[in-house]
C-alpha cells in the first residue's frame, strides 16, 4: 500500500510542476520472476529381476531410463544437481538388506529430447544455461531434459520390492 501511495505522489509532483524541472531522470526497475516447471517424464525402472543375477544396467538411451523435463525461459541460468541414494532398500522396514546402486545423469539444454546429443552432468552443482531449440531460435520458452541411468548389483537378497530416491535440485538465478 505504501509503494502505491509513493508512486502516486511522485506522479503528482511531475504533473503539477513540470515546468520547474530542467532534466528528469527515471530509474525504473522491474522484478521479473522466472517460471520453471519440472516434470518427471519417465521413472527410472529396473523392473523385475532374479535375485543373485549380478550387475544389471540401464544404459543411456534405454526405454527404462528416467527422464526429467525442466521448462524454462530461454537464456535462463540454472544450478542443477542430482543426489541419489547409494542403495535401494527393501520396502519392508524389517528387512535390513540393500542393493548397491550407481546413478549417472546426462542433459540437453536446448529444449529437444534427444539423449544422443546430451552432455554428462557432474555429481556437483552445475550451471546450465537454457538455449533456444535449433528448430525455433526465436522461441521464448525452452527447456532442459535430464536423463537418469545406471546400474545395480543384484546379489542374493530377500524377495520383495526395493526402492530408492533420486533428488533433482534446481536453483534458478
């Protein structure tokens, strides 16, 4: 409310006394809040496996890899990190067995879902700038695709469902 009143008073000052001013300088600042939407397009899914079957991999490009899509304004700068549990744990809390897991991530930053042109995402906080899609360089919106893949070492473990978390952190500047 105070901001509105002060703007009106400033406007009245310039309206009432414009002839006494020799030069007018205006400093206009507009805060624009960027909009970022993150969607899980596809979950990483190792599916059903036989206990004791050893190393099981989901390579980059597999239909079972996970896919995140981050929709953002073109030229938006973002800090992105992926944090994954090192193991999958049994869904029954009374079963104290886990399955070792290694997770990797790649990304594209031009709004196009194409893992073949993706770059490796480091395991540290990484700065990524959103670029325009090649097929529409004037587009106001674009996005980042993040591809999650990896492996598990399936030893002799009790039957059941195992799960883990992969946390995508997006901080935009």
